[in-house]
């Protein structure tokens, strides 16, 4: 079987269930595991490099309004790779190549590859998607073991934080302009023993104003900007801290968004454990390099 994965999260899942040897094409963002970087890149961004968050927001909105693509799919690569399965999404035009573009490309090439669409909106659906890819690749047993192990870790966090007071938490997926995190992120907060007060589980992330953050009255603000690792998130959180958006007395944290929050793959459970250590350090030990306290008090 020859697979092209157009999502960093599904690339990670495919390698985790032992199907990495079948993956022949990936996107420019597929960086985990490191072996994925050795596969042919078939999808790239049309946005220029080096833009600030505000500039990225403007560019994305302008291109979407003009009906222009944010990603470039290499049809020649699809032809050369003789693909059997293409894994893509129909969830967010900003996140990856849309399934309609893939269908059009395959039709143009006369390719009969199976298109598998993975569109989880909740944490449980992310775990279920592991089983879907296990079925597609004939690795049901490995997929079941992976999902069971992740659920066992979630259960362990749940036991550790049970009965403890839940802090009010706002997770920001973008800082200029402000976007609250939706989709599965509120589930991560709840699983970690917090109360998500900005953004709804299973709903899309959406733009908010500083007044919305103030009304939500969070005790903890977590900056998890899509497309950024921990170092970049820390820089954006520090900049945000000087704008008055973070309520006085709230703890401001930065996390590794790309690794553990915005990609719907196995490492979301790492994100739950990182949040649990922020909310309840007496119950869950912190993991080095998982999060940085930018300002305000730590949780006790």
C-alpha cells in the first residue's frame, strides 16, 4: 500500500501504528516522527515566510475572500508516487489541503486512489480516528493498542485530579487577533481538571475580543497558537501580557501548540498531562519543556 498523508496528525498516527513504511508522501508540516521528513513533500503553503500573527491573519482572510488556495498540492508528485490512499480533511481550509481539491486533482490525473477524510472535532473522535486509519491500513491491532494506551493515560489523569477544585481556563489559539480554541481543546482542559470558559468543545475556534476574555474571568490563560512550538508561543504570550488582555491575577502560560494541542493526534494526551500539571501540580508532576509560566501565579 502506498499512502499520501496531507495532515501532520494523520502522518503521526500512521507511523505510530506501524504504517510508516507505507507512507510515501507528506506535507511540509509533517515533522513527527523525524522519519516523516524523509518522505516526498506533496503539499506546501502559499503564504510567504516570516509573517507576524497579524500579517498571517490578514493574508489568510484576503486569500479566502478571493477564493484562493492557502496550500499548493503537487499533482506531479501524486502521479509519480502511484498512490493507493490519500488521507486528508474537510474541517478547516486554513489547516490543510481540502478534500475537494484532492478529489479534483485525482480526477484530473485519472487516479483511482482511495480518499480517506479524517475530521475529528472532539477528543474522543481523535482517538476513534486512530481505529479508522488502522482499518484502512490493515493494522487494527496496533491501532487498538495505541488508542487503549492513550485512554488509560487519560483515566490516570482523571483519577489524579478527581475531587480537586477546577480552575477557570481560557485557551487562546491565536493572539493577533484573539481567537479562542474550540474543537477538541476544551475537552483537553476538562480532562486535565479545569473548566473551559472560552471556546466550546466540538465547535470551531473563533475570533474574540479582549472584553470577551475579561467577561470569561479566567484564572489561567493558556497561549497555544496554531503553527507555533513552545519557544514561539512564549514570545507571543509575553507580547500578549503587555496588552492588558490577561486579567489581573490570572496565570499566563505558553505551551507547545503544534506538538500537543492543535494537531488532532496521539500527542493531545501529552497536552492533557501538561495542562493537568499546570492546574494541579500537587497531583500531576510537570514534564520538563511542556509549558512555561510567563506571568502570574502558579497553581497550588
